[in-house]
């Protein structure tokens, strides 16, 4: 099983029915969304964020893509003006270099890419962005969920017993379709990648991105208790 299978089946209804913006997304879009130009949203799902951007500013030319065809089919029903397409973040060769003024990589899309393909996805995000363009990322954050340290240790003990390599930050889905995934210890489960902060900053800077802002769900919400949540990084090319 892989993440494409998860989103095309167990998580499909959950994502195509979502509406509105999270507090953190609203904060970032209010701060960085331009008045005009071309925008691309990666991993749009059912089009939730792209449609909210369209409501805010009809002058923006929006292309939104997802690797699950069923997601895009639902999104296309909701709008005829957003250009919804099926595509994979690791291969955007149908798009020209430096095509977009701003790129939205929220909904943790990079964390859903197979680990060995993450460099390709980041390279593509850099390539399609115009010079001085802005890109907004969200990442699954290893320190953002308290159970991760224990879960990683247990999962990797099992991996070692199976003769597999230790992969600290590659973790299985704990829930599918809102229900506990009791198979998460089994082999061949879909994996998500939970980044360490220094790791992803290094990967972004290696590609030429300039970091504009680094924050977490907790910081944006101005919470004093609870886990850090998602990691948000805004960059400029």
C-alpha cells in the first residue's frame, strides 16, 4: 500500500468534502498571497485551498493539481475557472520553468512523497517558481506530535527484526478514514515522512531557496500548551 492508494480509497471522502481554511493557512495566505499573477497549488485534494484563494481574488490565475484522479474529478465539479489537473509533484515537466509567482505546498504534500523522491519534488517546486517568487510549505514535523518518538522506536525495532533499515522519520498512518489503523506495525504500510527542522531547512537552502519565515501550528495559534503541530516554512526564490 502507498499514499496514492490511501487517498484514492480510505481518505477520499474525507478530503473531497473538506471546506474552508485552517487558522494557520489563513494567516499565511493573508500575509503572502499577491494581488495578481499566477499561482499553483500542489496536492489540492478536493480543491479546498484553491477555491478559497479564488473567492479572495478572482484576478489570480490558479492551477491546482493532485496525483489522485478521483480528487481532481470532484474538484472540477466545484469550479470551472480554477485549472484542476492530475499531476505528480515529482514530475511537473508539463510546466515551463519560472511559470508561477507563488506556489502553495500546504496539506503536507512533500511529506507524502516517497522519501527517495522528495529531492525531485523540491527541485520541481524551485524550477517552476519565478525569480523572487514565494512558496509556502507545510511539513509533517517529527517534534510536532508527541507520540512520534515512541512510535518511531517501536516501528524501527520491528524493521530491524525484519532485516529492514532503521528509518526514524518514516512513520505509518495511525488512522485511516478516521479509524485506528490496527495494521500499522505490518510490513508494506503506506508511510509519511516527518521532518526534523534542520533537515528540511538544509534541503531547501541547498536548492537555492531563501527562508522568509519558519513557524508551527502552535506558534501561529499563539497556544501555550499542547504539541507544536505542523511545521510551516515560507521561502523566496
